[in-house]
C-alpha cells in the first residue's frame, strides 16, 4: 500500500466528503428517503446508511485495510482498542436537521494515527462550506484560514451545546444550562456537533460543551485544535483511551476563556 502524506489524506477526504454531500443534497431534493428510530430514540434515515456505505467504499479504495469507525456501519470498534490508523466517520451529522429540511447538516471524516487526530474534514452541503485541517498545517474554511474569536470574558461568550436523545438524561444538564444563561451572552443549539466545533474554530461561537459519540467530534476536534482553539474534557480521560477519541464531556473554547468556562460548568454539576 502506498504511503500517503497528510496533505494527500486530507485532499482525498475532502473529495469523498464532497461526493457524499452531493448524495445528501440529491436525496433531500427528491424527498424519497425513509426514516426509523434507532434504539427507540435516535432518528436514522436510509440516506445515512447509503452515505456511510459510499464513504466506506471510497476509503477502502484508497486506504485498503485501514480501520473505520462509523456511526451506521461499524460502531462496534471499542475505544479501548484503537487501530494504528483509524478513519472516524459520521455520514450525516445532524440527521434530524436533514430530515426536517434544516441546513445544519454535515459530513464528518477524521483520520487518527496511533490514537491522535491528524486529519479533519467537515463538509456542510447546504451551507456550502468545507472545513479542513491537518496536523501542524492550520485550519481552513473553503480554503481560507480560520481562527477562534478573541473573547476574553464569559459575559461576551456565545456558547453552543446539545442534548441527549433520552429525555430522562436531560434533566441533570439543566444546572449547566442555567449557569451558562446566567453568566454568558447566550446559548445556541444547532443540532450538529461537528459544525459547532467548526464554528468555535472560526470564531462564530466562543465555546461548545457536550457529550457525544466519537464519530460526532473527531474531525471537528482536529479542526478546532489546528485553528487555535483549546480542546479538552471536563472529566478525566480513562487510562488507555486516546484523548482524541474520548467523547465524554467535551469542552472546546477560544483559549482565553477555557479555564473560566470549565470552572463554571463543573461548579454547576456540584450545585
């Protein structure tokens, strides 16, 4: 198998994400997709599966034998046994938005080497934006460099988050929500974690916190970090689990307010 540079991996991931985005646009235009609930609560469409299959096939063509962790086809790969080379894919981040006709929808493709996120592509087909990053090379939106905001106090921060599908799990998040609304400028809930991360990376949002799944955040995490945002977790990452793959209690902010935001959210948990 040919050795690929990070630039080559990134370029191929962009091509694959854009092809997937075209499939998503066409599916919405035709309004011919089916919907069902996964595990009784999480919406999935046949387009999610079709796009995941396409991405998996394209990755196998270019990177045969490299492991893939994706939402619809291979979620069984455990956090504790990451491959040396791992593609992490969300075919449609924001499935509910897609089904409802909203625009915050993204294809998310990340690549990890020995547990470290090295390449990230988040393509938003209805917003006509493609966010990209590779380790040590900066981050871009539509090939233009991006960077986080210059917010220095919580009072000026616009914060994004999301909520779990299980309604019973939402109640324990209310103290955090109350704390953010009391101390920050305002809150947004856009319904696509990958794009929330990218919006922090380019300064549209100042902070983002949430617990998600690995495929929701790996690509956006790389993009945010390469743009200059501070990325971390509000809890200790378990031993043996790569930080860049651990999806619990993420916190990503413009660097100036990371510690203050972490303290606010952690205090809310103890209230």
